[in-house]
């Protein structure tokens, strides 16, 4: 695959246990798609050795950048900080990936290829042909599928999977995302982006999603419902919330 100028934003919180295997997989993906740089965003949510592991990796491999962000209040702040680092570094494409092992770095070439083919956004999907949702707790399966169903019905969001956090954007679209005031603070963030970008040139990329954390806080669910009903009310009131 030809060289691409891209950055990957990855929040890293308490990833000590699976760190080595994830990074090895990520290095393989970077070798397959030359030109990438990884922004490892770490904040006070980490209570294990993750900060030290990320800092040492950045010293050993120039493709990795350690980003210490103690000001982060939630995971959305962590993603946005990674986006800002990649955007200000001048990358043509910016990828969002989870650092806990649920997103397989081997899918990276498909995301970069989708953008090189002219799409503005590439969204990871577990619910299209070629995608799958493996080893996930029942609670996460229900929340994911029901969330996607609600978004399609209430928001008119056309994607099959609106809750996956594996996605990629062109630089112009990322600039518009960063200038938009997002409302979500937790899991709904993925759905919010897809809703706002529904009129852009997008494509869904099949992904294999493995073993996410079974924990979803009540505050995260509450925030998701608040954001869902906010955008639903605005849509039914004729408001056009769009990034394109």
C-alpha cells in the first residue's frame, strides 16, 4: 500500500495488561501502511504503569508520540486532544482507535484506503457484511444494537453501526469537527459524530470488535439519553445539525 500521511489518536487508560500485544499489532499495521504516526493520549484516569509504558515507547520508536493530558475530564476530551495533536501536526488523514484491544489494528489499511478513494469519513461497522461483534458482554451488545436502532429511527442516521469508535477522517473534515461544540461526554460521542456527518461523503468499513469492557456507567447512559433526545427534538423542530 502506498505511503499515506496519517495520524492515529488513541486514548490510553489502564492498558498495562494488554499493552505489549496491542503495540506489536499496531507496529505491524504501521509497517503495512507507511507514513503513520500514533498519538497516545494519557491522563489521570490511568492508575497503572500505562503512562510510563507510553512514554518509553515514544522514546524508542519515533512513530509514537506520548501526549500527557491531565486536563482531560472524560474520554471525549482524550479523543479530541489526540485529534488536535494529529491535526496540528499536519496529517492528511486522522484515525480514531481504542487502546484496549477491541479495535484490531489490522483493519487500518481499509480505513486509509477508504479515504484515499475519495470518502471524507470511514466508519467502522460491526453490522455490515464482513463485520462482527465477538466475546462482548450481553449488556454491551444490547446497548450497541439498541443505540444504533434508536439513532436510525429518531435521528434518521443511515449508518448500520452508529456506536463504534473505530473511524477515520480527512483533514478538512477534522478541522470542522474540532471547531464544533460537541455535547456528548461519553459513549454517545460516536453516535453524535455520525449524526453530524451523515451528509458528508462516508463509507462503513467492516471491523471485528473483540472483548470491550462490560462496564458502562450510569452517568454515561444518562448523558447518552440526554444527547439523543436533544438532537431528536432539534431534528423534529427543523434544525439542521450538520458537519460537511
